[in-house]
C-alpha cells in the first residue's frame, strides 16, 4: 500500500534525519510560524497585547499579618483590648480573644505616601512601584485548603496550578529551560499540587529547585548530572526511547499526555547544560551579592532565591515562584507575633528590595509582574496573649511592575482589618487579573478534560481593571 506522503506517521518512519534532530527542530520552532502543537513549549501568542511577559510570585508561607505590614488600622490601636464590635465568621480556625493592636508603627513613604510598617524599611523605598491589594479574600481558614486555593483556584480538587496555566497559555521564551520554576517550595499543605499540572500536558508542571527544608545554596535540580554515562550516550538512549514512544503514539493516534512526556525527556536533556549555568552565581558582582543580602547570614537564604529568580526571568522562564518558609515558625504566628514577624521580615525585606531594584535597573520590571503575599492574613483579634489566628476573609497582597499602577491602593478591609469591605478581590479575581496582565483572557484559557471545559478561575473571576496602568 502506497504511503500517504502527507501522513505524519509516514514522515516519522521514513525520515533519515534521526530523532536527535527533533530536539533541534523544537528549539528552532519558536522562530517560525509553526503551530504551537509542533513544539509544546514554543512561545505562543497571547489573546491580546500583554502588559507583562513574565511573572514572579514571592510566596510568604504561613500567612503574614496585613494589619502589621501594609494595612494600618488606627481604630485597632485605639480599641486595643476591647471585644470585636461585630460578629466573627461562622467558621474560625481557633478561639479568638479581644482586639490586639499592632506592635509596629506605620510611616508614609515615597511620593505616593503609601504607609508601610517599620517591619519593611527597605521594601518601603519601592512603594511608588507597588500596587497594594488590600481586599483579597478566600474561603478556607486552614493552611492546606488556602494554599491550594491560592495556587490552583480550588481547595476541593486536584487542579492545575496558576504557573501551569500560564505555561499552557504562553509557553516559554527559552526552550532549554522549563517555562515554570519554583525555588525551594514547601512540601507541606498540598506539596507538589501547588506547582503541579494536574490534567494539563506534563510539560506545564513546575520544576522544583530544592525545597523549603534545605538551604537555597544546596537547592539543585535532582539528577541534573549523569555520573555514569556521557551526553552522547544519553542522546542515543533518548533517541531509542523517543522512537519507541513515538511509534506507540502514532499507533494510538494523538496522545497529548505522551507527547508531553516526550517533550519533558528532551527538555531534561537540554537542561543539563542550561540549568547549572543559572545556579552558578559566582559571576555576579560583589555589589549585587550585597544588594540581595547574600553576604549576611540573616538574609542569604532568601536573597539567593531572589537572585536565582532574576537569573531565570532574564533567560526567558515565564513563571518563577520563590517561597519563604522554614520548619519553625514561618509566618504563622498564633503566638509570639512580635518575635516571629520580626524574624521573618528581617529575612526577606532586604532581598525583596534588592530584587525590585535590580529588575528596575536592568529594564525588567516594566514587563515583569511581581506578586507578593501569603495564603491568607491574620486576625485583628488576639489568639492567646500575643498571637493572631488565620484570616482568609480580608488580607493584603501587592503587585509591582508588569503594567500595574505604582503607588496605588486597591480595595480596603473594614476599620479593624477583619473582612474585605471595598472593591473585594476574591482569589478568582486575583487570578483573572494576573492572566489579563499577561495578555490572557481567563475565560478563553480553557482545557477540556473529563467531558467539560476547565479554567483557572472556574466559573468566576473578574479583572480588577482600576489597577491597570
């Protein structure tokens, strides 16, 4: 039987070029007008002109207190020790007492005059580039549910993470690297689901660099070096595996999951050269090392994470997450609020400020969206004598760069900081806004699975257009 000359199967079987060249074709396809399906990781056109090309999420694990950081409440200071003058939520995480004033003072900064707690003296210098989102809210008061909700849009099911959705929608600008990298992620409260791809093609999932239980200086991609065989032998092995897998894929018709795995194998091979170069920071100047606080034991761990984030971003990685977490207190101060938040803020304040300054100096901040925040905030009421409970009902996150208004405040909580009250921004709205800034319509970014269309924002989500620059 004469083969169909236009058949993809015939082309693969008859080609004399070898499967090694498929990797080269994939790398070159981003420069062509080929269909995105020809190279899953190739950069894809957004739905409309984007304000940002890439995003970095500075995730503060445990839930930093908004009323002690970026949302001052004069009435909370005035009424310290009094009962909350309105009803508590129907579900609370722990028993709460009377109102607890902030132990830190707030001062206005920059031309915009935005108030910032004395916990963040270095970050405060950048308020004119920052957009404060003071009315973010979710539904789940537990760490696990709140983390999954923030990262995937749901606290009930296994769904793709926001980084995976961004990868699916936009691909990467450097096909030698993953489109989505997470540096020192927490393994608790959802673990890999927070950077997983769920039912999206496997190339969409995040690539973890270490985890929160080890120092960022020791964080590496596992098995990045093969100590037993050289790269030429690896290439031959991979070609054989790819040939068998592609034969299977052709016989079973189109299989996106298998196609994703094939691309993952090729990417892993290419990463052996690209990834170690990024993680080697000895070439950075002494000034840069000081700027990120890597020369200081207090800030060196998170500082290195932020520096790695910059190095990934400038090489075309689309979505980077860095996580501040440890095995002791994180930001989860049910007690010892002053000691815990003082320690945590000291560890991240200088690195974040250095990161923002570095992005701006390199011309990257204009088209890089920076997002800061935790899975929820803390209550204005006391837990015990000197702690705060979880509060998903109203808290602060902030954005910088990437097409948002600088020196701007959006939304507000009530007079004591318990509930989102003005221009309320649900987690779905946050996700819709993030995607919009990247040029993606959250209602059009869908994937069909199990008989229905799925999206990051499920059936909700509205873009917060007032924050757009």
